[in-house]
C-alpha cells in the first residue's frame, strides 16, 4: 500500500487516490499544425521509465485536487509531492535517469 | 534431441531415470548470429522455434537475462482462448489456438493443453448484450462460441453463485469450449527444447545492455557476456520493452504495470473449467495439482517492481468470493507479480521499427500467454521476410499515428 502525501490533506492511503499518468504532458496549442507522428506522440507515447517517474495523482476520495508525485517505479519509494502551481525541483529525476543509464 | 515416447519412458524407468539427457544445451555465445532474439520467455522461444522450423534459419541465439521459464511465462494464469471481438485480434489469437491444438505433438513435449472450456460471465443486461455481440462476431470468424444461460451454468459449474440475490447477479456467460489452460512451464521448456534441437543457441544469464545501431541499421547487441553481432534483432521482453527501446533511441506507446496472480493451497477437484468475469474482475481455474489459480488486475500506476499493491489483491479476492462463496475459507499459498507492457488499445505490437533490422514484439499486456505460439509464428515471419504477415500487419507501430487502433480494450468488455 502506497502512502501518498496530498499537498493539501497530508499523507493518505493509496486507495483514496486515482492515478493520472505521466505528469508534464501538455496538450499542443495548435493540434492542426502537428504531423500524425507528433500527434501520436502526444496521445500515446510515454516515457515509462524504470526509476524516477513524475506522475499525476488525484485525491479522488478526498479533496479531489490534482498534484504531482515523484515515485521510483522499481522500489515505489516516493520522493515527494508537488502542487501543480509550484515549480518542480529538477535534481532527483535527472539524477535518477543518469543512474539508470549507468547500470 | 532425445525424443520422448512411451518407449523412452519405459527405457528410462528401467534405468532408474538416471540417464535422461539435458533438455537443451548451454552454449557459449558466438561472435555473431543470423538473428538474435532478446528475451527467452514463451514468445521469444516460439519466435526462435518458428524461425528455424518455418523459415530454415538455424544460426539463431535467444538471449535470456535470467533463466528459461523464470519470467512472466512461468507466472500467469495459463488461460488459452481466442474469443476476441475484433476480427484482427480474433484471427491472430485463433491462429494461436490452432497451433495450441497440435503443439504437444509438434514439440514432442506435453504442454498439457486442456480444452476444458472458458466461461466469460455477464452480470448486467449490457454485459449480456456485449456477450451476444461478441459470440456472433466470433462465429462469423469461424471461432466456436456460444451463449449460455444461468440454468446451464448452474449445471456446468455447481459451486458458482447464480443466485439472483447476489450483489452482482450472474445473468449468463459466453462459452468457448475449445478454450482452456496449458501448463505454462512446459510451454517454455517445450519450445526451448524444440528450438535447441533445430540448432538455436539458448543463452541464459545473458542480459542485453545495449543495442548497436549504425547508419539506421541494427548491427548487434552488447550483453553481460560480451558483444554479439547480428543484423536481425527481435526484442521480445514484455514489461521491459520500453527499457530495450531506449537502448536504440526509440520510444514505444506502452507503459509497464505489475500484474498479480495467486494460487491457493491444493484442494480436491472442484472446478473443471475456467471462469472469468470482467465485471467483478476475477478469473479462476483449478490446476491439475488442485490449486485454485486466480488472476487479479493490474496496478493502475506503472511500475517495474515485481510485486503488486495490496488493494488489488483484496479486490480480486472479493470477486472470487462473490462468484464462489464456497472458496471463502480457502487459503492462498503463493502470490506473484509480473511486469506487463500495456498498449493504449490493449493490443500487441508485432512490428518493424524505424531502425532497420530491429523488430519489437510487445504490448501483450495482461493476456499474452494464450498467444505464445501464434505470436512466435507471426513474429518469425516478420523477422524472416522483413515484412509483417497478414495476421500481424494490423499490429504495427504505425497504427498509433494512422489511428487504426484495434480497440479491443474499449469494445470487448472482457478481461484479457
């Protein structure tokens, strides 16, 4: 059972939340200008990393607000929760990716 | 290869079973091969076997990072069926079903394929409409399927709770009589042995750490046992497909999730068929050893740790107890989680890639075991001819940009 920290409600059990997929996927401002491949990339292609992953969670059975969680996809260790209106720290994710490439 | 027969059983019994030979060799990797298969699970071994058998290639290596039968092939609920809604999917799985029906003879290895029937339950009026639609679609594709009502269900599966007072009452089911189960380990071992006999090198404890690409063409792989050259590389690694794709600077439209299953303590024969329910989300059969084999769903979030979350276990147990109240006091003996690669349309990807000579067979998600022979058969054709067979042509990577998805996930309303 994951213990997920909602930025507003504090640590709660995983069953209160629903998962919203990879964070940071922005809908293209002008879809008509994209090639089919670029549109497919937005719709279907995800980074699916083995290691640090930033993902959206919704506190569906709580305050119903969305936020970002950084979680390791192998160990399930959660590095932190971030509100969508705050700047995300860079290091953990980037360091995780480098470590993964090294092994 | 030492052929298995009643006579060989007798002869070895007289020798106190001390003279059985190795089932497959353990060769050192060569410097290069005509084709390399990355991943020694069922699909990878089947690919190697059909490359050798149907396409006359024998200078092939299968590279497995662990041991044969140690991955998802040895960790699934072993259900085999071909009752898919859409024609593209139905034909691919039906090809597989036809191969299953002759597989033990073909491999000279008993994969214990048991066509004990597969029931997919309906719990609502809409479920039943979907079931009738799917059964009709199956029949139009030449696949056996029938709709059964609760009276027949009650006779065929005496312990199934068909009471109208159930929380999710059972209203009927689809039945594919040719469906059933097979022994998963035997499938891996049988394909490994048969491929080895045709000259395929099965190299265990050999993890691929890099894919060498030169001028847009695949030229070889880096492994924990040294570099191996080949201009034809098939990647069949299920949950880790994305990790392998990254090695060739490719992206795949898949995400990896843990999928869980359990077996109970062995009990006396109580269930002689396979029961699946997409609505309460559980599926169950009984193994020849007497264990109840139970499948759960995937964790909603992606992950590579080979264990799933507790709420998913609880949910599957609730479903099973809802369907079979008699199992409420059966204790679970083992549980395991495997990493499955789920595509957006829950259909596989058997495809060429933008890198010439590099092929991917992935995206089988939660339902790959049943497709093992057909997947290998079609993927071998794709690798041998550098062109998809008509059976797997709809399952290319391009479908995600053309939009021609095979929307089995949304429309079939069946658990995979």
